[in-house]
């Protein structure tokens, strides 16, 4: 079977009966088996996916199938699917079975997507290389010595190596866009509040957002159309109407694009990424769009602000894993205090513990004003700055990451190095705006290169339509 790049191709074949859904599913199972050394899946849902394939095929035969019929999708292992294990790639949640489904899962199933399995990720989505996973690193299909990126590394590689047509990830500070760039696929992070977080294991609740990995813009648009919109279980979801993203992908009007000067004129930026971005800028200008360089003097504040606020939120969110409610429990503990301490010490990995400690510190009396509150103020300044840029410009263009996929192990001993690598992605989460990572070729080692496009809040439709000019 050949690689399909969009659901439209698959649906055409399904409707003409040139392709049967159970056969398509078998193809993806075979791809997963063939690529199992890449470690993209923590579990393949053989039984439920096969049952679904049969049911959806019957619906197709009767002409009553949903919008996503024919879509075989992987979900990041921090998204709950009723009756299936969900671990956040942590020992803490080993063997935990979810009693309910996330809203995003429900919406996928309602439209007849087939969920093929849960994808490996950094532990509790904390990381940028998938190396903090309790289940080991995910390898990049372009070069298995290299990282997949993270934290949704398994989701990215699953699409890259054609183990499923699309996948879901979550993006708190770049976890969809950076692995998408490292793997040469399309990664969309919608605006904060566009998609429900209900049933998504929380990392930093004022940043977390579900995003998609696809090989086509049309699939990104279709998934967003299905997943977005109000949800009675998540009060942070906007009640704004969901647009017909797929119907409006043609836009030939001329746009104004801002390039944040400091993101390009940056010594940390890989030379080949820089030159391919400059080429893209020339291409856009040749198409008649306006591209201006604008000052962005807040660049150095992004990473510190992000890490103060997200660790604070994480320390609070992760307090629920106490060995009592659910998750790993130390059975030898002699008293309650001991139970908490030993269960948490054994269940969490090193990076998660580091973040809980930092988060507890920045929230503690005496440091709250100096760190947490200050970071909240800086977040507001960042948001204001982006608002003022979007008064004049339609989009902001920047790199996704300073480097291409780096060798496995390179960041292991130096957490600061990995935090600094988030410099270009955390901006969209701090400001709550939508952003997309688009593949723009490969470097001299054949490693994928990416570019990032951001838009003002809830401008996903314009973003997707414009992205078609680049990808
Ligand atoms: N790399 C970032 C971090 O480690 C982003 C993670 C994410 O978006 N989940 O926090």
C-alpha cells in the first residue's frame, strides 16, 4: 500500500470500494511493526481499533459514516480513552486504565475516526526530546540516532513513518510544533481555549492545548473543525463559533507578515534553518505579501517566564499523584507521610521532580512576589506586545527551534540547554495564540527543517489558509 497524505485520498478510495477500512488498518499495524524500534507507540489498541474498523466499514457501506471515516489516528499517551490505559509515559500511572474519554476522543469517535494506539511522549509532557519518557526515547525516522523532539515525540514519528495518517499531541510550550519540525510533518497548536482539555492529563493548565500532527493542511483543518468548540466539561473553552476551516482554505489576498528580528538575528539559530527561512521570506515577497522585520525586545524573557509559570502550575496539578487516590503506591510505607513521600519519589522521574521542586519554590511564601507574580506581569507584557503587533500584521513568522533534531543524549546532562531550546515556541503559549509548524525541506544531513507561523487568537482559519502558501 502507498503512503496517503490526506484523508480525502483515502475517502475517495473507500467510497469507490477500491479500499476497505480493515485492510487500511492492517497496513498501519504492519507499519507500526516494521518501525517498532522507533518506539513511537506505548501501546497499540489492536482489539478496539479492529472492532471500530469493521463498524465504520459497515457505516460506509450504508452511506452513513461520519466526517472522519477512514482516518486512522494515534493519540498522545496523556489523553484519556475510556477502558484504555493512559500513562503520561510515567511510572506513576503504569497500568492505569481511564474510566472516561477526553472530549477530543469522544469527538473523534463520533465522527468515526479509528484510534490505533497511544503514542510515547515525555513524562507528563515535560521535555523537548521525548527522552524523559519512562518508556525510553522515541527515535527520529529521518535518522534513528536523533531525537524525535518532544514532548509529543511519538505522535510526530507515528505520522512521519506512516504508522497512522494523523495524531493528536498536546502543546504547552511547543510540544506539537517542535517535534513536527524535527520530523518534517505539520503541527498545529490552536489558540488557548479553542479545544477542550477535558480528559487531557494536566501539565500547566493555563498553557496546555491539544494539537494535531498531519501530512496535509486539509487534514489539520478537518481535525480542528471536529475537535474545536465549547464543552460543558471545560469552562476555559471559548464559546466562539467553530468555523468551516476546510471550506475556506483558498485565500489569495495579500497579507502583512512580521518577522521578529531577534528570532532570526540570533547566534543560537542553525545556519541552514536561517537560510531556508530567508528563502521562504523571499518566496512570500515574490507572491506579493509584505514582510517586515519588527523589534521584539522581550525574547530573552520568554523562557524564564514560561518556566516559572509552568512549573508553578505543574507543582499544583501533580499534587494529585499522592499514592492514595490513584497511581503508583509504595506498599511498605508505615504512615501517611511516608506513603506520600515514597510513592512520589518512586513514581516520578527526575525531570518531573525537578519541575515540581522549582514550581513549589516559586510559589512559596517569600518568593511568590519575586518569581510567580513577576512572571505573571511579564506574561501580560508579552501578550500586550503581541496584540500590538497583530494590530498591524496578519501573521508572525519565526523559526520553530534553534536547531534540527539533535543526537539522542545531547541534552541529557543539561536541563537548561533543553529549556533554552524552547525559545521560539513558548511565545504562542504565553500569549495564547495559534501557531503552526510547517516543513520546509531538509538540511545537508537530510534532517527536516521547519518554519513557524503565528496568528492572533482564534484566527486559525486565516492561519491555515495562509499556511498553504508555504507548505
Ligand atoms: N519543551 C517544553 C517543556 O519542556 C514544552 C513542553 C510541552 O509543550 N508539553 O516544557
